[in-house]
C-alpha cells in the first residue's frame, strides 16, 4: 500500500506519523526495547498529546532477529505462524548515541539521535531503516469530535504500520511464494492474498510474506492476514511492507548464501515431510481440455510411451465429473463408463493417478441438499441460506471445514473416490 504520492508528497488520505527519535532504550529478555515518539523530545512539554511507537528487537533463532513494532495494544490477536524459538545468547550495549544488540553473527544498531536502525553481519550492513522509514498511518472514516453528536469520541478509523528497509544498488529481491510476474521483484507492488485469480493475475494460490535478496538476508513478515509490499515501487531504494492494525512483526533471516538463508528460514518456520520419490517425476494432465474421454486419455499416455518419455503421474482435470455437478466425486459415465477398470489398467503400467477436486458443491449436485440440510455449507451472514455463487458452477456453495462433522463427511466422499 502506498502512503505517499511521489517521494515527498504525502497522501492526503492518511494522517502520517513517523518514529523520529530513539528517546529511550531498555534491555529486555533476549533483546532490547526502543521507545520512538513521533517528534524529537527536547523537554517534558514535548511529550504531551504525542504518539509513540515501541520497537522490540529479539534473538529468535540461529541467524534470526525478531522485530515487533506496536502503537496501541490490541487484544484481538490474529492467527500467528508457528515459529521455532531457539534464541542465541545476546549482548546489549546502550549509550547516549546508540544501542547495539549482538546475537551470533548479527547485530542491530539503533541510532538514537536521528532515528534509524541497521542490521549488520560480519562488519557489513545488510539493510537499514532510515528517515521516515517507520510510519504509523491513520485513515479516519468519520471525524471524531469532543462535542455532542454521533461522532463524539468515535474511533472509526483504519490504522496501518509500515516499515521500509533500504535496498542497495544492484540488490535484487526474490520470493513471496507463488507468483506469475517477473522473477526479480524489484519495481513490483505485491499483496500476500491467496485467491483463485488465475495464472495471469497479480493474486496467487500460494502467496507467502517472505522475500530474500542477493545481499545475504531474507525478511519474513509474521502476519497471516494480508501484507502489502512495495518492492522499490513507492520509493525505488526501499522495500516497504505494511499491515492494517496497531502492530507489525517481522524476522530478519541472515544467510549469507541463498542456501543458508533458506535453511535458516525453514529452521524457523518448520520443514515439510519429504514427499515420495514419484511425486518429483513427470506429471501429465488434461489441464484445460474441457472435452475428453478415456480414448483421449489413452492417447495422451500412449503418446508419451511412444516418445520414450517417462511418465509418473496422470492428472484428470475438472471435467472427469459431469458438468454442473462439481464436486460430487462421481465420474461422468457418458465418457468414462468403467473408471475402475480404466484406472486399474493405468496403474498396472506404474502410473499414479490424480483427480482434480475443490471444496465446493454445485447447486445441482446430488449431494448439495444433503450438505445443506446437515449444516455443512458456509452460510450467508443474514442467515437466509447457504452462501451460493455462480463462480465455477451454478449455485455452488463452499464446505464449512470449521465444522468437524462437515470435514468428516467430506473425508468420507474422498475415501470412496480413493477406493
């Protein structure tokens, strides 16, 4: 999200507040806490009617520094990522000019006079946050007043916190999960919003709020809701990331090599179980072929064998089911009269089989009424029935997987399909 309209022009949609001074610094468990008011404090009178950001730097794991920035306390907590905390021994030095946290190979250096901070490793600066690099923004939906009226002392606003980190000349930014844009992300505006937008869309199926650079570090923003990134797109020499709310959290992950960055990142977030060897083989799919039958599939598989191309998995895309019936888990018998025998023949040749499914039920599907009557579908907010759409299939509704009975029911249908 952009909070400026050009480098020096602030957007008039927001009230802008910037951390301006490391007024006070104190040591805390595994790190240090910095109190950064929105103006430079010269005497006690300057502290009146003035906001402040609090920044906590902590050792989290090998090569990982955690950063927590907050304005006001929020009791409603968002869903947090599961993070492996194994803090290293830290050393904190505080004087009138600067505060330094050392954790393993990484240092955090806070300039107390002209507010800024940098992350350093092995005597070199990895990145830093400088002039107006840490901001708190308020967007008032109604203007609050101390006079009588509907807007008396209201707090009807949206608040955002944004941190900007410097990028050097020649520094390239990579990552953010599945993306369909250029591999080097410099110059792009990115949202970590998972949506069925298609492969020519700025939204993606597997967005991740993590990026890494060719300068030896990565950044994981610790928010499961949307994170908005400006990758040299608001200010060409900075990566900015912002979230809505009163708190922003992120981790700096040191490398210095790309391999070590990924190792330290996955050591922090967890590593998946290694999939079976066949899953790394070649997959072939009907993809967007909307009219296919057993003969079509056989010709595709046979064509690979004729060309001596090893094939490990064949994937049946959505049209293995009857139109207007997705997802009822039932093969379209008009084109697949005996799917059991067909699959047995394919598996006898060593193929693994994948069938496309989705967590929605078409309004025409034979199992729609069953799901609706048992309360297994997401409901409209007004309580008038299931939330139906015509997005992929007419009248489709989404299975409510927060209901244990609903996902057990869904599992039952999948078990039948697997059998």
